[in-house]
């Protein structure tokens, strides 16, 4: 259950829109289902009051939308940022991807967003409605009713939340949090401890589920390239649909490498994956390696920091030493 | 679609011996875009090049693949050929089927198969080549000579003579190098000092030449025509501009027990010293390791006696930055250490010496004032044994010596033997040799005179062991012609130690990115045709840093290096490398990652207006590359997340085409 | 019937200034190494995009090796330092996915190290050959 | 510190002093030598013939036994040291030979893993001369001692790696550590004649004489060696100054000589 | 060179692992040999004669039994030819022939004395007997 209620945000949005500070609002809106909350641009008070949503399903990170929206907008854009979203926000600023002057960022507290798949695991298929309150109330078409604690069905990324601190905003609603001790690398370490055959089997079974819908890429705040290499016939890796297992690996390895050192670990890729592939485990592997090889680095923690792959020291670890001390 | 011609070179039997060149030409004919293929004994010869030119015209070729030696060898040649035939020179690709195929693989089927694959990769690349035009860069009209021995001196004088400014950097306090330590020179027996010191004076007096003595090069940046060099002038604690070289300080300094390296530590000097009377610059230097004033602040005698007020105990190392158009390496040689050859008892007896030490012992300015006396007891040696090839011509598995012939030892030993017999006819002189190598003008005649006129005993055989026995040295050796094992009681044994490049050469090569062989000799751009140029453009080689050489050869090479430098400095502009990075503005995110990794600062960002498909305009931040500054490493191309940055001549598409061709 | 001996396919990316020259030196000195090794010349090891490495594997390479100037000796002063980071991360990732570690390598070979070049290629080819065909990272369609 | 110890046949018989004093001294110097169980002769001499395998197996067993105990191997007889070390080198550098050897061996393969110290190297590299000085209770001040290396300790240097093969100092340094004066003389690394005594005693006498004469001329009171055959040859050829094992003098300096006299 | 000579030469090269072609004829091995005076053929001659296939005289020479195996020639050879290994190979070729043992057990008692260390006998057997 979120600490702040929708009305606070609606009030904020309407007042900023009406006093002319911003010309539009990036917010959440209900989709086809109660749990299917999607990003939307609001330009009128009426629209906001009628359709603006803020509940336990508002996982979407708006940072990425600023790249395109700021180009077209005549005035400032109001954006609501959860603490994790602010890291992406900063990373995009570091990469000069949007004009800070055109954004009015409001930091909002977040108690963690829920994972509909975990709810489904409890309720089964056929969810007809979901209400977010003290508890999450789920009704199914089979006339069953479930009362679920939000804390029991958090998204993976929220379970292992790395920071409640907002690293960027113009205005903060609620209390400021802090950087947390996170166990987010535990899964990676578990995989590392497996034998190569076990790892291969794990990834083969996970990645073979990929239907190459590109949702991970499209949602990723680090994937804002003017033209994606996967859409560029000259890049050597262009492909639209998975032709076979290998290309899936290729796609995900290259994507992970492209965002290595830039990925803030916002977890959007795994959240949106319709096949539930734990894609964050690829990104976290790079983050873990970077931390271990080159010292702790959190992308987006500050604007203008030099990404680990655009940096070096003369005493860096040799590729041959990467495996030292890591058993076979 | 390209129209590609494939030209397979036999390189005599170098390629044709292990590669079926006809089969290669045939196979490549079937590759996409190939409209012509031929093979020829020597593609790099005029006839071979004519063949290429004719084919370009006859078949309207738009691209050329030459299957031949390394592109490091002849890429430039074939690019010129293409240009002469009216083709853009960058439409040429080389498949290296010699160094990386025929020379490293043994049988014909293997060699042929690989050569075809390498050829296919080159064809695949040329299919994607586009004509490139190089940019231009200015030339700094000043040369740097590193090393002030006879090689550096001659090179500097010749460059200055052509009207260009030259700086010499010498790590010792004086120029002159090894030649300044020698007594006489073969085969004419001129006194080394008599012919060298006038040249040193010429250098000192030449307005175009600056000498940085007691200095070292610490950093080299830039490229041909535009080198930025940092020179460290080591603190000598004497103000060069004030010191008159009167020598008063060197006589009064109370610290007398400083090993005199100029005399190979066979005598001592003072803590403040001028290496020898004719030193250039004739300026005193303080040895900080021994000077009491510098070590514990007590003394100051030199400062008191210096009328010119030149002593400055507070002097610090000074770093000078200078721009040069060309750099000449003249770092020279040293005899190898005799530590690993103690069968000759060098570390067990003072009377076993090296040939360079012998030079000092016979030099009028040496520790014995030119009298040949034994280091142990100062007695005149009655029997001297010279041992040749100590540490030279060793097997590669032998960890003690060098594989090469040191070249100068046969002649200087003949000189030493002859001069000894000339000055001291009562002295018995024996030379143990394996072969006497005298391929030089008047060299063999010189050696024969030593034997026939001066009565030097030449014995074919090696010394196995030198046994110090009281005052004597028992030399146990083979006489292979008599079939005897000899035991000679000698008073002095002189070892012709192999020579090796100076230890400063390797770090310097690293700074210059110039290549070296396994012995640390600098490699030439071509062993026969470009012997005084390094493969790194703008870096030239003079003297023994490139290989063992005697004085006439060194001077000849020094002059040759100078002429190459003059040829470079005479140009106002150099055409650059067109293989530079280029950003596709439509794809550029403006993220600045490339800017961060570029080692040359060649990338800048600008806001640019774009017309969008909906006819609106958009201002976006995009990267742009300065082609004159970009050196073409390609680091930015990989750093770029969107793939907007590419490298001309090594485009991603081209490399991928090569990968595909190889993996097909 | 004779079974054809398995020959690995190895792609070696060599920087123009050091390693390609080192390979030439190996040739000059007639130092043998397996013909399975095919060299692609790049200006600097930092020109090698991880996608090239993956592309090679996709097209059926059994091993990919990158050779560059020794750290500190880069012709372009710092290119190989970036290579070192990129490849350390890439290789670690491939290992994480269960791909054999021995299929990828970075080796620093100077222009003077012809012997090291040949020795490296012999060793690498031997190790890759011991692993057998690259089953895990190949694209079966592209294999003929 | 514990080491596997291989004394060899001669030390169990004609050269007991070399063995006993070595053990006593090691104890004083804080090193435990654990004699390998059921050892066999090292082979006596290392044949350079590549096709001889069987004669080298006993050395391999010694090396394997040390490896099993995860200890470095210490030898004291120069001849044994040379044989064992050359065998180990051959296994490390000649794959074909290693393959043949391992076909004879039960259990695990041996690939030259064992580290071998000669007793002198043990003192120099593990114990250190400072420790020897510290433990010296009876410095041999004024004694002029000539070290006799012979061939086997030093050559071939590419294998033995003990010291400069032409100008060694390992024994001299030890002599100085126990307070005596080291006499350096030119024939200290020349051959004594070795086993050729059985074939040509005159040749052996000649070689041994040259050595002892040279040491005497240099003013030595006593010659020390680590090889029973060297000692035998020198004595047999009529050496006028005493020839003793280096371990005996060391024991004297460390004050443990009397204890070992049987 | 006849086939039998060639075979013997190859055999010696195989046993010794030495390449006599590396020799540059400097004679340092012979210069350094402590048993020079007792030898009929000297180390450099062993190298040269094996290289040229002239091996019969070596097989019959007493020189085979004079080599002290002191490795001085091996140590000092600048070309890594290692003459002592060739001498050993020829000696083995000689004593491996039926009935050609240089030393037999019956010879031993006469050679023994009180102090002789075992290693002398073992070594001599290894060197002179197959």
C-alpha cells in the first residue's frame, strides 16, 4: 500500500498545470485491466481528475519518455519519479538525452510495486478486478475473492530495492529515503557458483522463451538510441525476430553489453517481459563485475560521472585474470 | 557492385613454395565482385605492377585485392600502383599470404586452403571499400636526435647543414659516445679523438644545433611531422650558461674516490667532474651520489673555487617540451656484461679485461696515460691473450650470449694486437679466433698485416677456461689446426665481449611505438630498401641501435638517416591518414561517450538542426570528428552505443564481412 | 573410412602496430602455428566491437582471440586499456552464460614478440581444439 | 619446517658422517628432515641417453614420495642431487620421457612438481646464513677452508641452477658464516676424476692432484666437499691436507659434532 | 654416406637428443676438457665425426671410457651442442652390443678397496655396462 494517495498527486499535477509551470503531465492511467497501468500524457485538468491513477501497479519508469516528449513540448513537462526512476533520469542527463530545463520533476515516495504474476500465482487465472487498499483485493470470474498483502507480492526489483533516495527532483513529496543495503546480487552469485553446464542449461531454458517482442528494449531507459543497432542492417546484428536460440543469446548479450555501465538496474526489462525471463540477471552481472573489477559504481547516482567502460586505470584486471579464484 | 581484380603473388618461392598460387587465383575468381584474377612471380616488381595497371584499365576494375606479403611491407606500393592506374588508392586490400600463411605453414594443401580464405576475406572487404581522400597536416621543421655518439653527431651535422634546426639529447654529460673512449680506429689507425673531437666542436658551434646533455627523453606524443617531446634535463648542479669549463672545481673537490665510468671504473674521478678534456659541452657535472654537499650539506668547496659562480646545489630536474617534425634514434651500444662468462675469470682476476677496457688502457688520456700496464700490479704484460667471440654467435638456447655476430670485434682485436706489437715489440700476442671476419674495405689487408708484419699469433680455437694462478693467468685453449689443447701462461687476457643495444633503447622504443627485434635492436621499415627508417613514420635510425656497426658504417648510416629527415622536413605539408572516424549524425545520440574515450581530443559536439519527416525541424546535439587530429584507432566506434561512429577503411561492415568470409 | 581430423576455426583480431607486426615477425622467423588461425587486421585492439566476437562465434568460429600492444605500449596510447575492460566484462558474461572460458582470450603481443605470437596461437589452438566444436554459441543455419 | 630427506646409499655406508652431521645440524637450524621410507638408490649417475628410462625410475619414486607428503625434497650427496635434479628436469621438459616414466608408475602421474633443495641450498635459501651465524657456538675462526665443488653440484647449470657455475660462492658463504676463512682457488669446480677411477686410476689421480695442489697452494688447511666420491678420489690420490664433509665442519661450528660421533 | 652409417648417425642423434649441426667448430669443448690428454678423439671430434658419419673409429676408441661426464663441455658450449651427450651416446652404442660390456661383476673385487664409496661402483656399472 502506497503511503501517499492519488489525490495528492492529482492536486499537484492540476495546480502545476493550471499555474502554467508545466504544459503537460506524464502520469499513469488505467489500461484494459485494473492491474494494467500504463504511462500517459495528460494535458487537461479534466483528464487528470478522471483518469490519473496511482496505486501498487504504477511500476512504469517515465524517464525514458522525456527524451521524445521534451523535443516536442512547448513548455515544461511534469514528471513523477519514484526513487529508482531518478537514477535513470540522471543517467539520461549525463548522456545529454534531454533538456533538464524542459522538465519539472516531482519525487514521490514508493513502498514498492506489486507483481501481477505473483498475485496470479495465488488467485489463479481469470482475475476480473483488483482493488488496491490496505490490502489488495482480488476478484476472479469464478467468484473467488482474495485479500493479499502487497508486501507478499512485490516485484522482484522492489523486493531487492537498492535505494529509496531520490537523486534528482525539483520538488519532493513526502519524506526522503536513503540508499539501502540490497541483496540484489545474490541471484547472480548463485548462478556464478553453478557449473558452466548448469549455467548454460539455466540460460538456455530462460532465453529460449524469448519471443523477441522487443518489450525489454522499448521500455529500457538506457535504450534511447536514435537508431537501435538491432534495426540497423549495417551493424551486423540486425534481426527482427528470433531465428534460433543463438540469435536470442546474441540479442540479449549485446543489449546487456550496450547498457553495461549505463544500466541503473531499474528492473523495467524484467517487469515488462511477457515471458518472465529474468533479464535483470544479465544487467546485474555486469554491474556486479564492474563493482568487483573497477570499484563500486552506480549509474545515475550523479550527473556527469564517467561510465566504467569509458574509463580505465593502468592497473585494471586482465581478461585472463577475471576467472582467477572463481572455480570451474 | 564492385569490379574487383585479384592478383596473387608468388614472391618467388616464398609464397609459391607452400601455396598453390594458381589454385588461389582460380578460387578467388568465383568470389562475388571478382571479374579478373591473375598470378605473377613478383607483383611488387615493375612488371607485376604494370600487370595490375593494365588489368585495371582493361577490366574497368573498381577494387584490387593483392594476395602477397604483409601489408606492412607493400600496401603502400600497391596503393601507388592503383593510383597510377587512376584508381583510388584505398580501393586496395592486401591478403597477407606470406608472413601469415606460406611462411608459417608447412604443406601446400594447408597453405593453399588458408590463402584462399584470406583472399576471400580481402575480397569481402574490398566489396565494401569506398574511395578515401587523405587530409593534410603541417610539418614542424625541426629534428630531434636521441643519442650524441658519432651516429647522432653526424646525423645532426648533416641535418643542420641543410638548414634545419636540430636538437641532440644525450644522457651523458658530454656528447662523443663510445668513439670518444677509443684509442685508434681501424683500418687506418687514425686517432679516434683526432677525428671525433673536431666534429664535436662543429656541433657545439653550429647555430642550428642545440645540445641537451645530461638529458633524457621522457615522453613522446604526436605523429610524423608533429611530435610533442618532453625532455628531462637532469640536475647537474652546475649552471651550464655560466660554467667556463676551467676545471678548477674538478681539481679542488675533496671527494676523490668516485669510480670513473668514462675509464670503465679502472680509475677514479672527483664528485664534480668533466668527463674528458674535449668534452662538449665543456661543463662540470656533480655526481649527486657522491657529493658531500648534496648528501649532507657539508663541503661547498666547488662553489667557493668557482669564479663564474656556476655551482647551484639547489638545481632541480627540468622538463622541456618541444615540437619536432622528425626523430632520429642514435642510442648506440654497450659491451655485454661478462658476469655470466666466468670461465674466463673476468670476476676472479683484474687482469682479465674487456676490449673496451683495453682501449682505455692504451689511450693516452686513459688511466695509465697510454702505457699498457696490468690492472692488478701495474706491471707491463709480457704475454697477452685475446679471446674472440665472447658472448657472440651463441645458440638461441644458450642463455648467456647473443645469437648474432658483433661484427666489430675481429677488426678491433687485430688493431689491438697490432698496436701492442708496434709499441711493445717484446710482448707476445696471441689471438684465439673461431673465424676472422674482415669484409670491409682494407680490412683483410689490415688483419694480414697484423699477422705477417707484426707477428701476432692467430690460433684457430676457443679458450675453454682461464685459471688465475698467482700472478699468471693460465689460458686453457684449443689449437684446432695443430690438434692440441694448449695451456698458456698469460699476463693479460682481453675478452672481445659481444655488443648489445643500450638499455635505454627499449623504453624509448615504447615511447616512440617503434618496433624492435628480440635482441632490442630497432627494426627497419624494410631490411634492404629502407634500412634507416623505422616502420613508425617520422622515426629514423642511425648507428648501432639498429645493429652492430663499425664507425664507417655508422657514419654512412647517420648521413643516410639525415637525408631522410631532410626529405621529410623539406615538405610543407604531409598528407594524413584518411582512415579516420566519422560520425553518422542521423544516428548519433549526442551522449558524449566517444568524446570521453578519444585519446586525441578529436571529437567535439555541436547542436545541429535536423529536418524531421514531418517537415518540422529539430535541434540535436551530435558528434563531429576532426580528421586532422583523429589518428584512426577506432576506440570511439566501440564506445558509441548507437553505432553512429564508424571508422573509414575499417568500417564495422567491412570487418564483419571479413569475419563472415573467414567463418564461412 | 578415415575420419576427418577436427580442425578448429580460430579468428584472431590483431592490432596493426604491435600484434599484426608480431605475427609478421613470426612469419619472418618461420615459426609455425596452426593454419586454423585466421588473422583480421584492425588498427587497434580497441576497434574490436564485442559484436564482432559474437558474430564470429555465430558464424561457426570455435575460438576468438584478440591481440594488442602491451598495456602502456598502445600506439594510440590508451586504446588497449579500453579493450581490456570491454573484454574482461564480455568474457565474464560469456562464462556466466555457460560458454567455455577457453574459447576467448586477450593476449598482449608486441611487434618484437614473434615467438610469443606463435606460442600463443599454438597454445590457444590446442586448447580450443581440445574443447571441440563450438556448440553453444553457433548458429547452425550458417554452418555448412 | 619439514622436508623429505633422501640420504642415498653411500651415506648409509661409507659416508655416514655426511648424513649424520647433516641431520644434526638441520635440527639445530630448526629444520626437520624426514627420511623417505623404503627409498632406493638414486641410480648413481644420470645417463643423458634419452632412450634410457628404467635406470631413472628410482629417482622418480623418490620425487613422487616427497610429493605425496607435500614436502620439498632435500638431498646432501652431490651425486644423488645431480641425478635426482636432472631426472626431474627431464620430466618437466621432455614430454615423451615423462609419458614413458608414468607408464611405469602406479597411481597418479608425476610431472616434475617436487621442489628439490641440495642441503647447501636449504641453508642458503630456506634457513639463511644469518641463522647459521646465530647458531654458531664454536666459530672456526682462523681456519682456512677450501671449498671443493667438483662438477655435479654446478653442472649443467641450466638444470642445476645452484650458483654461478664458473664462479660459485654458496659453500664459501657458508664457510664464512661459521667464522672460518674461505680460500678461493681456481680448480674448485674442476673434476676429480669421478667413477673413472675404476677404469683409469692414473687419470683420476691426475685430476684430483690438480685440485688438491691448487687448494694447498692457495693456503688451505682443509678441503670441504659434499660428495663422497670426490672425498675418496682426493684422499686416494694422496692429498696432503685433510678432506672433510662440509656437514662435519658445520656440526663442529654448531657445537653438535661430539654428539654424533659413534 | 652409406645407409648403415646413416642409421647409426640417426640413432646417436636420437639417443643423445643433440643436433651436431649446431656446432660452429670453435673447439671450446676440447679446450675445456679435463681428460684431453687421455683421449684419442676429443669432444669436438666426436661432434664433427658424428655429423659427417665417420663413427666407426669412435666406437672402437678408448676415448669412450675416458670421458669423466663432468659436463664442462656441456656447460661452456656456446652453441648448446652438448658434446658429452654425444660421447655418452657413442659409448652406449658400443657397450650395448652383445658381449661388449666394459666392466663385469668379476672385475670388481680386484678394483675394490676399503674406502671406495658405493656410488663409484654403481656409476661405473651404469657407464660401462649394459
